[in-house]
């Protein structure tokens, strides 16, 4: 994985700005090994996010354990019909030993 800062927190506006400004570019993105645990009108999705990405012109390729937090969308502007992503946590996965 490239030299990307670790241990930082972004609010919604900061997260979206990285895409709008072009500072974050995904050339390839995959979400696998997903397990969803639903709790009423909330859900937690845990899986592996693999990406080929650039952040602020630096390599940000990697594999991450991803936890997504979702709530039932009640027509407040979420994408699609159903769920709204309200939080995400990523932790870099250790490289696999041969």
C-alpha cells in the first residue's frame, strides 16, 4: 500500500469533497466476502474492499477490512430505494505470506 495517512476521520463533507475535487481516484474497486447483519432498520455490512486508487497523486492501492453502517432510507435523498450509508471504517489487511 502506498503512503496514505493512517488513523484519520472524515466527516461527510470531507469524504464527498475528495471525490468532487478529483483528489481520490479509483481505477479498480471490489467489495467481496460481504456479510450483512440486519438490526431492524439498521444494518452492518462487513467485507473486504480491494482497490487500485490514487489519493492526492499518491498510490493508495490496497486491501482493507471494511465495515459499513447503514440505515433504512426514508426518502431523505439516499441512493436507490432502501438503504443509506451513514458510516464506514477501513483497516488495512496485512499482506498474505507465500
